[in-house]
C-alpha cells in the first residue's frame, strides 16, 4: 500500500521537517510507504554534489526577489522549485518490495530511481507528451523532433530536447526521502537564475509549454495540479506494483501510525508545527 497525500503549498523548510518525521516513522515500520505531493514557494536547493558556480544570481539578488536557498542531503546539483511545479517526496522502505514470485526484494538505489523515472514518463505520456531518459543523466526529458518531422511540419525551429522533471533522492537505512519535481505550469524564467542540475546545454520545459506548442495536435487545456497529481499517483502504483490510498489530511496519516514500542516513545506521530493548521480548502499554511 502507498499512502498518497497532496498538501498544497508548503514552504521548503517545513517540508524537510515533515520528511524527517515520516522517515523516522517509516524506519520503525509505524507507517506504510507514503507519497507526499506538494508545491513550494520559490526556492533554490543545493544537493550534495552542487557547485556554487551553477548559481547565476547572487544571494542578495535572490533575497530581493524573495527566493530562499537551502542546502540539503539529496543527490544531484542545483535546482529550483516554485508554484505550478508538482514536487513528490516518496517515503519508501526499499526493503519492503517483492519480486514477480512474491518473494521479498530490496530495491537498489538505481532501480528505485529508474522506477520513479518510469512513473514520470508514463505520466507525461498520458498527457500526450513523449518523454525519455538520457543515458548517464537522471531525470525525464522531452523527445526532440526528428529531422524528417521537422521538415514535414515546416517549422522554423525544431522542438528541442528539454528537461521536464528532475530527480534527487536521499536514502537512509533503506528509507527514501526527497524525490522528483515535475514542471506543470510553473514560471520557467526562474531557471535562468541557475544552471539546472549543473547541465548548461539543456533547456527546461513544462507540461503547459509542451501542450501549448502541440495545441494543433492535441485538444484541451493544461491539466490542473490535482489532475496531474492523480495521474502521478496512479502511475506510481503501477510501477511500484502497489495499491494507492488517498488520504484527506496529514492528520489522517499521523492517526494511521502504529503506536511506538516502549523504547521509541520519544518519537511522537505529530506533524511539524508549520503544518498543524489547515486552511478550509485543505491547503497547508506556508
């Protein structure tokens, strides 16, 4: 079972504290595997392998624009999060999976990341956007137009290969945190402040941009964040071969936590203070 919880807009520091709380509960087997889906206010995060040279703006400029900077323990380089981008934090125990014969199986880090990429590739495919992996890189990329298709469409410029989803994870005692960021309808100009993921020669794109460019080939408007979240959750269930259970609130998740053993009673099943109040529209306070 994968619990799925969509939290709305949550500031990055509060989301970090929530992940830490849930990771401890998952290590103690007090909660099931959980997928958090949310958005962040504008923030730049620096992974373990990040280089300051990949920041194109000064700290003063970023502060003036209200953009926070956080160092974190995920893998990868520098990335940006902002409203309109769907961020997913799977809190999974990689030892709790089974193979096709029902035997217990531990997922390795590479296989875990590949499955996450697969869920994102399927999600983009469900929205009519062909995507792929690039050998040697992590994440999901749109497929560039072939030379023949470029000639057939008679466009002045061919569709470039661009990154639509970034991935950076942390694994502690087989329990995962951090995860993916899928560009849905976010302002892509923010990415000009950084060299995304430290890759200077690849642009970024979004679901909204891809659908807009293919409007003649595909009817319909950009899907809502809620619609994309449901597609993501469905594909996570398929790729990780688990049923998904949507929860209404963080309180429901905490209420489902098993009681702690006596030796672990110092780990209460309570959310971080910043998430303890809820708007009427079930969007957590920033």
